[in-house]
C-alpha cells in the first residue's frame, strides 16, 4: 500500500444495501457516542467519520477521501499497514489495535481501535468499520510507571554500591550508574551529594551532565547547606522533593530558587539518602528544559547502612 497517496475510494452509496439503508440511523447513533467511529475502504481511505472526530480538531467532511496512514505516526506505519493487509485478505475480524493518530494541530493521541469487516449479502468484503477510543492518559500513566520502576532500580543500584563495594570501587560504580540513568531517561543533570557529619558541607559529590550541559560539580564543594533551610528540612523528614517548575517555588525557598536558576535548572526531583533516620546526603535530578519525565507520584526513599567517609 502506498503511503501518503490518495486513491479512488468508495462512497457510502457503494456500501452493501443492508448497511446503506440504515446509514441515517447509524450516523445519528455514532454522533451521540464518545467513541470515534469510522468506515474505510479496503485501501485504507476514509468513507465516513463520526462527529466525535472533532475532538481531534477535524471536521468530519475533511476525512473522507483521505488515507488512514496520513494520520498515523510514522513509527506505527508498519504495524497499521500489516493490520490493514490482513483485513484486506479477510484474515482477521474484531482485531484490536493501539496506535498514535495525528490531531489537526500536529500533536498525537493514542487510540485503541477495534475493527470489523463489512460484507454484502453474498459475503464479499466491502469495507471496514472501526470504533476507537482515546487511551492517551492510560499510555502516559503506563510510561510514568515504567519510568518510575526503572528509576527506582537505578537508585537501588546506586545505594547498593555503598553497601557491597570497597571504597576504591565506589566512585567508578556510582559514575557508571549515573551515566546509565542519564542516558536511559535523557536527564540533563544528576548529582549524588554526601554530607559531612554536621550535614553542613559536602563530603563527596558525583555528577552526570548530558553532553552540551555544563557541569556544576566544582562549585558544590563550597556550599553551606545551612543556607538551604527549606530543602534540608524536607530531606531530614525523609521527603522526596518534586519541583515541576523552579519559578513556582515558595518564598521560603528563595535561596534554593536562586541557586537552581544559577545552574539553569528549570525542574527537578530530589531524593534523600537516609540511614537509621540520619540524613547522609541526597540524589538530585535536574532538567534545564521545562519538560521532565518524572511526576509527583514518584517518592522512593533510599535507606543504606551508615557510610564511613
């Protein structure tokens, strides 16, 4: 099937009589349900689209004559082409698909689609009817959960480095874990900070910065954490600190805000490192762009045996 090329397509009048006779009723029903209902020919061209497609920014009259593949995210082309071919060969009916459909503004929504063949009274296939629903929220939730589980795994590997490795091997192990996390999640900057016993100054610090992002590790050694009352209070309580926007930090975090902005951080996620309820340090993830993969539902806390620095 050729992509992006409009082909001669069927009209509603070309559909079997037992479908055509009920077209008006079919349109009324499809216009009053939330699911997206569409009819396409065997080449993948729209014949009919229900009113519900307007939520994606399309007027129903704009879709007939257009090919389904024009609206499919390129990464999903092979999957949808294969499914359409199986329908065309009359190999499957009632087949459920999940793919990304382009909206009028250029964004994409995840759809879950169930299709069935339309046949005339002689059993000849004339088209395909689809019913689709928006599953974008579910897909995003699944991705957040997958990211959270993977992030917890990476954090666990970092904490395990403190437990199982000799002091000579810790540095290399943590550096490897930070690079793994940074590359896996496309994070701009990750820091592991271990405090001196007084919890005021940095004892050891590790950093990963994405290529093109300037490291800031050299300036951390001189930081007095007593100047971070808002941050330290939360960390000592074992809280995970989710910062969706540095600009939106409360007035009591004014100093923290100025430091984050100095380091070009737009959003962040900070985990405490605790042992026997004593704060030993923290792990910080920072983004220099507005978007970040984490959510405020991610709240793992790292507990490790007391470290002798």
